[in-house]
C-alpha cells in the first residue's frame, strides 16, 4: 500500500487517559477535541509522518468541577497553553503490526521525548465504500515532567493525584 493521507474519524475514535486517585482508585477521562495529520502506509508505519494536536480545554472526566480545576493554572493552564501536541521523530517496528512511535510531546510549554506503543489493527471498507484503518495506541507519562505538579497530601499518607498518567487512544482513520 502506498503512503497516503489518513484523517482521524472522531466519531469512531477516542483519546483517553487514566490516573491514580487517592493512591488506590483510578479516575478516567478523555479529550473530545483533537486533530491528527497522518501520512502513512498503514501496513508499514516506519516511514509515517504523524502529528497529533489536542485541545486540552476539551477534557472530560465526568465531573464539571474537576474538569474546571484541570483547566486551571494548577494543571493544564489552558488560558496560556491551550494545546498539547505530539510529532513523531522515529518509528520502530517491534512485531507484526506493532510499533514504538517516539516523538516530541509538548504540554504546558514543556517538550519531552515520549514513546508510545502502536498496533495497526487493519483496514477495510465501510458500507459507503470509504477505506478505513484502525490503530490502538498506549503509553505512559509523568505529569510532573510537564509542570503538572499540583497535589494534596492525604491524612493517611500519600497524595490525592498520582504522577503517572496512562494514555490510551483508539483511532479509526479514513483514507484521504
């Protein structure tokens, strides 16, 4: 398959995360507004050009008060840093249809190299004749690396919000 443009189909995709809360529970959330530029042969991602942008104000953890706090200067500071971006810098095939995608992640004005595991899940035609491709993405990052250091100590020890964030994307893309 030739290298071509793929557009993320947001109605069939998710950009989600999870973080430990109170040291023993997990809170999940996601972002509703994002965009990607993918120029790739999905059967060989090693030559792909991948850029991803997330509007961090679109965060949704199913709690309006928590979401407002996450948008504040304590966390994402969306007034000054409205976007989170990722640009792939290298892609290594690790197994059949599996890759490590490394790139520059910029969040809250800080850029760090991060690596995400990507699985190409296949292609097919939808009922209207559009070619689609599926990708599953997973990774972890430390929020403190990006200046997201707000926390509250717990009476029994530990802190309210964990430092490790788990990232999970399910992407369906349409051939452009």
